[in-house]
C-alpha cells in the first residue's frame, strides 16, 4: 500500500503534465472527503492544497459526530492519510488557473508553473471571512471573536457575550446568542436602529443595547475594573466616546466571500447570498450534487454553501465525489458501446452483406 509520505509531495516535484481522472482544488473537509470517495472508487485523483484552512484559528471542530472537539489540523492530517492510503495524491501548492481544453478535459496550472490534466474538476476552495474593520477583531478572530453560536456557543456559555452590530441582522444575532448566556449586550455600532418591536424582544430577553460605534477591543488587565482578566484574553469593548463595557466573547457577522478566482477562467461567476435584505457574501451556484453550470466542474463545501459546517462540507464532498464517479462511468460506458458498435455499424453491415451475397452469386 502506498504510504502518506510517498503520495504527498510539492508542486515542484511533479514532472510533466500528468493526467488524472479528477483534480480537486482545495484540501479541506470537502476536498479530502471527495478525494477519499473517488480513490475508493479506483479513480486517479489529485488534491491541490494551498494549506490555508478557514478554521485554522479554531481550537476544535464542533458538531462533527464522533470527532467532537478534534483540532482542525488533526482532522485534516487524518483525512490526508486516509486519502493517500487508497492511492490518492496530494500536492502542496496553489492552483493559479484552470481552463478547458479543446478536447473537453481540463488543464490546471499551479503557481510555480507546473501543470496537470484532468477529466473532471472538483473545486473546494472554501471562503474568506471579511471581518469588520474594528481594531483587535482580526487578532482575536477564532479565539474570543466568534461568528457561529453552534460552532462556539458552548465554549463561551454563561460568559459576558457582546454582539457587534453591522447590519439589519444584528437583533436576530443577539437573540440567538441569548440561548448560551443570560448576559448578552448588543453593540449597535453600524447596524440600523432597531424598531419598537425589536426593542421589545430585546428587553423581554434582558439583552442590553449600547448605541454608538465601537472603536476597539480591550484585553487583559486593561479592561473595566470590575472584570479584569489575567493573560492575553478579551476583557472588554471600547466605544468611540471612551466608554468601556465588560465582554469576554464578541460575536460578529463577517462577509463570507467564496474563493472562486480559479473558476473565472471557466466562465463561472459568483452569486450574492442575501438574508433579510442584507448581502452576507457570495457563493458559486450548483445543484444538490455539486454540479455547476459548466459541464465537468463540481463544487463542494463553503465555496457553494456559505453556512456549511465541517461535517456538512465533508458530506458534500462525498456527494460530489460519487456524482463525478457516476458521470465518468456514464461517459466511459457510452464510449465502450460506441467502440463495440463501430465495426458493426449499419453501413458496414450492409457492405459486408452485399459482399457475401456477391461472392455467393459468383460461386465463391
């Protein structure tokens, strides 16, 4: 059996333009699950992984049955070993361009200039979280600055949770986080003023509302005197007018932008994702199995579903992998049937019959 070390390589080590049944661009949960499905289907498959997993700052993967709390890097390492154990290949590098060739297959060029050929493409490049431009937010992203209560709510339960309002969904977000703590503060920041009914809901749930813009975050012993925390931890929120409020976790709403640059050369554009009249991000449209509008190209994971969690992305990779295998099987079967029929086409069959009858007339 081929080992992980034998199958995982760098782009520079690849010689020539090797052909694969499927090239997968992106080595996260979706890409590796698709690769595992295809490798077990005895397909030649290559995963091109830039090594930039979205959940790298997180301490663990949550909601993944059987793998609850597993560090993201550990989960990916296990997945890579499983893929290579079935003969799949993984290359560390960045896919720069992808194009369809005249024959219908695809050519993928990596950033270092090497290229590979593929009958089918599966793009699982994920998305980019565009964070609010508040000093300190980026530095604490994935630690105490969070976005998904289902991913991180349990870890900050019963703490002082702040919600940074940046759009019309701020009230909805605050009401959601209230499930995990009785001490929730909504900082309106740049969000619109809530209506009377929204204020009533917030009051009924004992959620404090703070008007004004947030100018930055406070950490360690520099926080409010009644809630000073030791070490490098979030301890508060500072307002533009100088007020400070205690806060141990801050929920934000980043803009979710699909990493779709590799698809531009194939004619695939992104679609805006809206909720409540607010554009939350962009995604690549696809059918339930991941097939895009471009024949031969599939997508899976956050590049096509902005709100998919890790376990959902893994499942989407499996679905796309099985759909790609089925598509290849259909093409191969049609080709085999055509090849089998070719020597016995109606035209050839008539010619053979006429020749035999002619031979018989002449006594041959």
